[in-house]
C-alpha cells in the first residue's frame, strides 16, 4: 500500500527514486557540531534524516561536523550519540567525523589552487570585510588574488606547516567579488588556528577548513544523496554546488532546505544555551527546563512523545514559532496512556481517623490504570494516620468546593469516606492536623442515604516515603525571548522566568514508590506526571520532577 509523502522533501525523494536518480538509493546524514547538547530543534532534523532513511530503505550517517575545535569537546560527542539513540535512531557503523577528512579536504583545496580557483590571501580580517562590499555594492578584488598557482601552492603548504601565525593568511576560493550573493565573493576556505588541541586530531593540524568547504565534500565522500539543512543555508547552496562542481568529487549530493523549529518560551541557539549553563541560570545542559533532549529526558518526556511532536509540526519552508502547549500535549497524550497511576501528597496535612483502630493496618487495592484494567492493581497500606493535601481542605468553603470541609465528608481514593470533626491549629493559628472519623461501610461502596461527591488522594503517614518534588514552569516569561530582547534592546536573559523552578520538600509518596529507578514515570493522581530524578539532595530524599501537569493550565 502506498501513502502520499508527508512533506515536500519526501516528495522530492520519491520523485528521485522513481526517476532512478542515484540508482534509487537514499543516503542522508545528521551533521551536528559537537559544541553543545542537542535540543528539540535538532530532534526535527534527526527525525527527518533518520526517518527518511528508514522509510526509503536508505542509510543515515551520523557525522560530527567538527572543524571548529576550540568550541567542541568529547563530552558533546558522547551526549549527542546518547541523545540520538535515546530518540530511537541508530546509525550502525555509519558514524563519521568531518575531521576524518582533513587530509582529503586538504587535497581538494590543492586541486582548486592548481585549477586557479583558490588563492592565499594576506588581507586582515578587517580588510577582508571591507573588500567584501555590501548587499548594494560589489566587492573589491584582493590584491593577492592574482598570485600564481606555484606561489599559492607553496604558501598553502607552508600554512599547513605552521610557518604563519593565526590570521596572517587564509585560503580563499576565487569566484566573483561582484556576485549579488555575498557567500560567493571569494569565501574563505581555510584559516590558521595554532595552539588548539582538536578532540579527534589532536595537534596534527594548524589550519582548519571552513564549514562551506567541508560540508559539501563530507557529504560527497560519504555518498550522501540528499543533504537536508535549515533555511539559513539556502543562499549557501550556490557555494555548496560550486565546490562540488569544481573538484573531482565522487558524487554531487542535492542540498534541500527546510525551516528551523522555533519553540515558544525558550531559546534554541547553542550560544545562548551555553551561556545559560555557563552562567548558572540553569543546573546544566540537562536541567529539566532546558529545551535540550537531555533536559527533556530528565524531565520525563518520552522519545515517543517527542517524535509525535515532530510529526505533528511537519516539515515546510515557512518559519514559525510552535506553541509550547503542542509539545506538552504530545507528552500528556503519551503519558495518559502509558504512565501508571500512584498517589502522592505534595503539601501534606496530617489526618487522624479517630474511630479507626490504633494498631490496625489494612491494605486497600488500587488500580494501576483506571482506564486500562490490564495494568492490574497494587495494594497500599491504610491506617489511622494519613496525609491529605492541604489544598484539599478548607474550614469554610463555597458549595462548589468538592473536597473536605469542617463537618463535611469526602471519599479517600481507593479507600473510605471520612468526615472532618475537628481542626487542630498551632498557636499561630496555622492548621496542623485534622481529626476525622471514617465510615467502615464505604470501602468500595457508596455511603448509606447520602451522596459524597468529592474524591481526594492520600498517603499513609506511617508508611509514606518523604520526597522532594520539583515543579517546573516556562524557562522564559515571554513567548519569544529573542524577539522581545531585540525589540526592547535588552538582553534575552532579562526575560528569564524567575519562578521557573519551585521546589517542594517534605512531600509524601505512597510506599510502592520506594525503590523506583531513575527515570521512572508515573501519574501522581490529580497532580500531574512525575519522573524520578538522578540527583541526590542533602537530605538523601528521592527527587521527583513534574514532567507536565494533567491539564493545560495555560489554556484556561
Ligand atoms: P546553532 O545555530 O544553535 O549553533 P546549528 O544549526 O549550528 O545550531 P548544528 O549542530 O550544526 O547546530 O546542527 C546540526 C543539524 O541540526 C543541522 O543540520 C541543523 O540544520 C539542524 N538544526 C539545528 N537547529 C535546528 C532547528 N532549530 N530546527 C531544525 N533543525 C535544526
Ligand atoms: Mg552552529
Ligand atoms: Mg551548524
């Protein structure tokens, strides 16, 4: 059965296959620069590239685009592999580094020099900028543009040999200083960088190739057929093609551009995310408020929900900013089906059930998933002292308050109906405890002769586990921190939401949650979805992160 392609890129690929282009093969690549952790924007590119390879019996390479060594490191290389795998994709042995190609790239640069298509230029960075001209004015040719092939070959060899300091010389393509496309005005192909130790090649090289030279050649060396990239590379495409047209390339991949993913209430540039980490605005790259894959994993987002989100937003050429609520709804939809239910009290208020026998403990049965009986049940201890949430009690309340009030009744989920008989306060007037009585005939049964509408959750005070719970809100207080900053001439960090993390200590979880593994994910009934964190706090209490609330409280 055939289905219509879901986006314009798949459409183009299907046409190529039908036309027998590349012998019908499809090879894509995901090419991150290891200068930060992957974020949700990268997930779009990952799902696109790996998804196409999967669906067209093709191959997707993982390639580290590592030609900028001073910002890159092996921690980023490691985290990128972990995150791509976690998202559900694999590359087999198809993992490459652009730095693997340094020798070949050098050879192709020599080929361009020999063809009179590249030259060594001694202009300073500042002069190069001035010579380049503007969008409305053509550039000026460098005085070094007419160097002979022999002189260029000699100088380029000596650049590699380390004879010149940083910035003294660059290798440039000889294209067209009057081109309306600035990228074609003799772009730099190589620059000198002494004293950096590359994470893959060490100190072997002191010249490094530029992205616009490296990328097309890396694609061609790997036999990539479709090189998918974001829209800002659209006007680099002529240069991509120029490079491949002018060297003896093994093949000529096709570059196709699509729009970046932008998401509300966050920033996505790696420079900015790095800054948030380095300046301590967040706990690290995997802070659950970060738009990083590692942050979302720690927060409890599932790979399936992220893939679903990427599916829902689609792939096009028009830039837009996606609502955060769309991502959160994908997470909810997944967890609603797949997360088992538990009870946890986030703001504990002690309840003593005075007519319940002091020494008695009974186990009540609770469904793991009320909508899915196949998930079975669990047994939770019930006794004379329990905790309920302070928000589930009011001394006096309007009629529509369906929880516990003085003198009123409420059902304890999975257990009995209780009535509040007395409120105990401390000398400051704070409520510290409720004295209640229970109706022994109401376990899994309606009370006689009256209706009790409210149902609240609870945890045995003798058996509950103390925990820390972290509630997260938007990292930024405005939907578009970047444009707000630009518009108001302020720094984007001024728009950070000061209340993006609220830590609750002294929360109490039902005892079945005692030995949960890091990453365990549950719905705490009536509170939201929560995931066990790896962090250990000073009090050695388990930490649970709220993944997402039950409902979209922002929609209201
Ligand atoms: P930044 O501009 O923040 O440095 P980048 O695009 O340079 O990000 P890379 O590591 O080079 O980051 O990205 C790897 C791949 O992921 C590229 O092909 C890039 O186009 C894609 N990508 C990065 N950000 C997004 C995004 N927001 N939406 C879609 N694809 C993205
Ligand atoms: Mg970048
Ligand atoms: Mg990049």
